[in-house]
C-alpha cells in the first residue's frame, strides 16, 4: 500500500472530529465528497483529504495547535472563523472561499506550505503570517480578498508562481518580516499592490501591473531587492520609496499614470541595467534628502521630466542614457547634487539638463545632444563638465544665469543653434582646453566673469565671442579663428584680457571694442578680411608685446574719444593704414615697429585726434608714413 495506514470514513461516522479522535498519528483520512458543517481541532499528526473529482467542503473552524503537523488535500474550506495554525500545515489543492471569517488562515508562530491552492473572498485578508511564522506558497491564486491577500508580521515567506488580483492590497510585509517572491503576478488592486514596512522583500522575475494605486511601496526602513521585475500600467507611482532601501537589477518600470520611481524622505535606491520609460509624470523623482545610484540604465520617452532631483537629494548616474522626454530630461534643484559619467542625454523635446536653486551637477565623459532646447540650463547653481560633448541642440550648449558658477574642461561644443555658451547676470565661468566650433561660441552679458585657457573657438557663421554689459573675459593661450563674421566683440563697459593668444581669419573685424576696455599681451592677430581691431566710443585698449599683420582694412581703427596704448608691438603688412584714429581719439605708441608696403600712410589721425610715438620705427616703401587733418596731430619723439 502507498500509505502506511488508510482510514476511511464509514457512513455511520457522523463527524470529522470523531474520526480524528479515533485515528492514529500519521493516518491518512479520506473524506467522502459532501459538505461538512463542523469545526476541527487536530490533536495529532495526520493527512486529511477530500475527493479528487467531486467537491469536499468543510464549513467550520480549523485549529492546528503547536507540535502538530497536518496535511490537507483536495478540500474546499469556507471558514466560520479563521483557520488558526500554531503547528505545521500543508495545503495541497485546497480552496478557501468566502465564509464568515475576516481572515481565512492565520499562522501564529507556526508553518504553512501551500501548493496549488486558491484563496478568495475573505472579508479582510486571505492569509495572516505572524510571530516568527514561516510560509511557502507555490502555484497559488489569491482573488477578491477585500483588504490584503497576505499579511506578514515578524515572519518569513517564500512565494513562487502565484497570482494576486482584485483586492485592496496584494502583499503587506511588516515588522522585520522577510518575503521572497519569484515569478508572481500581481494585478488589479485598488490600492498599493505590495507594501514593505520595516521589513525585507526580495523578488525575481515577477510582474506587477494594472493597479489603481502604487505598485511597490517601501516605508520606514523597508528594504527591497528586485531582479528582472516588471512594473507597468499602475495608476499611481509604480515604485515608491520613503525612508526605505531599494536595489533593482534588470527591471522594467513602464507606462505608469504617474511617476516610475519616486524616492523621498531619506530613501536610498540602487538601479542597475533597468529600463524606466513612458511614465506620465516623471520617470524618476528623487526628493527630500534621498539618494539614488543609476548604472547602465535607460530612462526614456516620458511625458514629463526624465529624472527629477530636488530637496537636497543626491543622484549618481553611470553609463546611462536618457532620451525622448517632453520636459527637462534631468532636473536638479533645491540644493541637490547630481554626478554623471559616461552618460548620454539626447533627443529631448525640451532642455537636456536643468540645474536651479543652488543645485550642483558634475558631468564627465558624457554627451548632451539633439535636444529641442538648450543642452544645459543653470540658474543660481553650479556646473562642472569634463571631457564631454554638447552638440546639435536647438538652444544653447550651456545657458547659465543669475549667480551661477560653471567649469568646463576638455569639452567640445558644436552645431548648437544658439551660442554654445551663454552667460547672463553675475555668472562665473572657467573654460579649459575646450573646443567651440560651428556656431556662435560665447555670449557673456550682465556682469559675468569668463576665464578661458588653452581653448579654441572657430568656424562660426556669427560673432564667435561677445562680451557685454559690465562683463569680463580673460583668454590665455587661446585661438579664435575662421569666423564668417567678427571674431570677438567687447561691448558696453565690459573688459577683455587677451594673453598669449591668436586671433585670425575672420571675415569681419577680428576684435570690436565699444565703450569697453581691452588689455592684450603676447598675442597675435593676422590674416583678417577687415580690421584687426575696431576701437570706439570711449574705449580704452592697452596692447603689449603683440604681433598684428595682414589685414585688408585699417589694422587698428580708433574712433569716438577712444584711447589706445601700444608697447613693444609689431604692426606689419597691412593692405591699408596700420593705425587710423579719428573723432577725438588718442594713441600712444612706444618701442614698436610699424611697417607697411601697401598703403601710403602707416599712421593717420583725423578730427581732433592725436598720436604720439616714442622709440618706434615707422616704415613705408611709398615714403609717407603719417597723415593728419582737422585739428589732429601726430608726434614722434626721437630715440
């Protein structure tokens, strides 16, 4: 015989309880298919089985006390009170349906293993696992249990290949519990599908979808570890972490009605190789002093922001891609910090990265390209960007405003439709060893400070560099060349310092100075199709140890009460005059060489202007080197 003992209920036996009392420990008790209205208290180990083909139903209260192990098979149970287990129970092919109790099964310090079972229509919960209990559920279904299908407090459970649906909550894990799930399916709950509160949750390969509320919520030190889990179509935030911890690997968070992942109140999240996409609010929100690490992830196609960081939160991105968001792809605000390395931010419908309200962003070895607005916008914040590419954006490469600070090192800017870098209102910006080309390079306005070292600015169709309105630009060991318009404009009471640099090959004047000041040392200007410098409107320019040559028009044009001082300067090979001063302008030249073999007059002063030359060689193959008229004079002192 398969079983050690077989005990059959005879027709003369009236109750299951009577049969149990008269059976021996370890007996297999086979029930006839019918309805049994009675409560059962097990006092020995045994197997109680219903018919495999016809329904065997128990309507009553079942108790499994401590130190008792019971197996129930092929039974339908409609409890009048909760099934109460302090010992061990194995459920095989059992159904718990309706009944008068609020809870179908309570495990209190005991164990339950349920295989191929069905739990439905409990008034509150299907299974309550309490006080150090242990549970296993395989191939079970939980349907229409009103409040929660499984509640675990201070207990452990393994759940595999189960389905939870049509209740208020799917699984609620509390008070130091540990639940592990694999390949489970939760759907169509009216509130949060899984709640982890001061407990641990581990999942592999599950699907959590189509709920009216949150997909997974971590509260009060709740800790979840997910691998290959899919969240989709949930009506509220798909994953919410508040004062909790989440690790997600190879997960998908898709098409939610609100946010994909929201981290708040000192929450911490680690994501690796995840896809977070098509969520209607933000794909990821990190707020209220929270932290998030994003590695090798793809965040895309959101109807709002891709990644929103606020309220002094910290986010690190590594080898991740963000694209296709309707609002800013990354938003950093309220003293938050974001670091990015080897990331791509592209093809957004708005700004690539927005940093505001004392935010801080560091970007290394990344690409911010093809956005429908500026690649990066900064407002009252700080940005450091290194070894990165900002190109093909419809707006600026970087737009910095209002007391922001920007550091750019070893970067490339090209093919942006607006200036590669625009600074407005008290911005400090440092450029080092960077290239800006195929577009207007710099627009600096309203009391900003620019420092550029070992940079190249070239191939612009507009003014390559413009410094305006009480701003300051300092260029050291830089090259500015091949522009289709002006090379550099300094306007409206601004200042320019040009040191050890070169400016050449511009279609219009290489430098225009209007109502501003320039100090130029150890630099070269050559091969211009117009002027080297146009200096006008009360400007002041000091040039020392520089070389200026081969310009088609007057190499230095000084106009409207401007002042220029040249010291140890060589001005050579101009196609027109080398120095032309007019309208009450003044020029002072010392220790210099002015040589011209193409124009009759090297130096001209007109309209109440004056030019003084000391220890300076002025040569012209035509013979005449000076020309003055209309109350102007040119004075040369001997050696």
